[in-house]
C-alpha cells in the first residue's frame, strides 16, 4: 500500500496521491471496500491524513466509522469529514442518506465529552467550516455566525438561510 493519505469513499474524484477506497469500482479506486463491514482491510496506524467527503451520512454506524478511522490513522493524523448540513436540500434529496448532521456532530468523539467516553475513540476538534450556496443574501448568516456562533445559527436561522456543507477537521489522539 503506497502513500499515507487515505480517501474514503473517493469515487472517481480521488484526492491526489491518496489511497482511494470506495464501495464501487470507479476508475482510480485502489481498493473496493464496504465501509459498513468491520474491521476494514486496511493497516493499523498507517495513515497521516484521512479524507471522508460525503460518506458519513451514508454509513450504518457513525461511531463504528470513527472507530475504524481511529484504528487506521496514526496518532496526530488529520481527519477531514464533509457532509451536507441538515438545513441543506442536499441532505434530504438523496434517499441513501441515513444521517442529517449539525455542526457539532463531532462532540461525542472529542476530548472532554463524557458521553460514551470509554467506548469511543478520542479525537481533538481542530476546525469546523460551514459553506453556503451563491445566494446574495448569504452574508446574513455568515455575519450572525461570526457574531453569535454556529450553534446560535443552527437553532435560529438554519432553515431561513440554509447552509450547504459542513467540513469538520479532527486530529487523532
């Protein structure tokens, strides 16, 4: 296995230089793997970086996905996960989506959370970014997010000014 970057669910658009894993045999996929069957046939503590772009909303078990990512990633590895925001029409129009996530979905897996702490792998939260479409009025939610924060936006404005995607960056502890 070459490289230390893993692209889970890469499809035909694999991250350059990454080991590409997908459920389907697209051109460029290095390994066909069902991410809902555990353990994954990937080496332990091998990858320095993991990309998971529009995959987490499809898996049976988010905790098991995170356990497997933690198992195959080296300590200190960066993990970047992108998913549609729950307010996005994209989250709801794909019937294969099992989960509709908010910006703080990761808190169950990050340090200091007592919920299932002994059972789940630990990650450090690095950053969460929320993207919006090209609507001219999207400066409004962006301004409120800077002023009041993501949680305030999600509770009060998300369905009035829907977001597009959440990208969460975590570090493996």
